[in-house]
């Protein structure tokens, strides 16, 4: 009897740990498609899992960082979701390709549309919300986005807690986009630029070689022509001399 009770208690405890671990790991996150390089543009996805067994996620709000505003934010349409883009004035304008940007996107909101039976993100499901963003900052290693997830039972989960160095992951961590090193060199040339330059240099070398070969061929032809003329003149002279000798 005691052994059975101990086993039952142990099983319940283990199940509780697994449930809590699963809940802690399932949170709103953001990941790039490919890389999010400093100073460049990227397509990023906000992944939203449903953590409830009896409710659906019907709304997601993503707030953009104010310390590193992004001049370009374009959401990709998501079937079954309405998208609202909120813009805010900047205290200090951004310079983007020589153009002054006075306001930027400060928040994007996705709201589920459709019938009650298939509205939003159901239990045991997740949804991705893509955005094209740029120009990414060059003086930061990451961007923190604060997100708010709303369920159809009016429950609201705020994913807004920032990770502290050396501390454990917070209960409701904010999505963090890690930035990679810039893809340009110190002169601002990209790999594609270098490849194009190499191709151009190669074409130039081939053109130079062809011109050199053509010039060499012309010179050879001229030399052979002159030699032929000399030989011809010598032949004519030899013929004249031979005729005179016969006459004598």
C-alpha cells in the first residue's frame, strides 16, 4: 500500500514538472528568416503558441523598441487575421537613403477574424506572423519587442519582461531578436559587390587578352606579308638575270 502511494505521488510530481516545463518554454518568440544582420533588412516571424486548453488566442500586439526605431516595417498578410499598423512621431528624424523619416511604426496588431468555430489560434496550435523590417541598427546586438497575447475568454498575457544578465529566464519573457554581424566590409562593399567587381575584372582581362592576341596576329600577318613581297622581288630579279645570261 505504501509503495503504491509513493509511486502515485511520484508520478503526479513528475507530471507536474513536465507540465510546468512545457508552459515555461511555450511563449511568444521572434526569429529571422535566415539572418538579421546589423545595418540590413530582414524578414522576421513572431511565433505565437496557444498555452490554454479551453481558449483560443484571438489577438496579438507587438510593440517596437523606441531606443532603436525601425524606419521600414511591412507586415505580410495572414489569412484569417486583420492587421492594424500604429505609427508614432519621432523626436529625432531618421535618415534613410537620404530621406528624412519623421514617424515610424510603433505597434502592429493582429486580430482574428472569422466564425467562432475556427477563430484565432486554437488549443494545441501555433501561428506565425511575418514582418519585413529594416534598417536594423548597427550599434545593438539585439532588439526587444514587447508583446501582448489575448484569448477569447478575455485573458491577457503580457510578454514584456526583459532578460537580465546572469538571471534566470523571467516568467513572461519579451521576444528578443538577435542581430548578427554586418555583411559589408569596412568600405561598405557587400559580397555581391565584390563578386560583380571580380566578374568585371575577369571580363576586362579577357578583353585585354583578346586584344593582345589580335594585335599579335596582325603583326605576324604584316611580317609575313613583307617577307612574301621581298621573296617575290628576289624571284623576279633572279628571273631577269637568268634571262640575260641565256641571251649572252
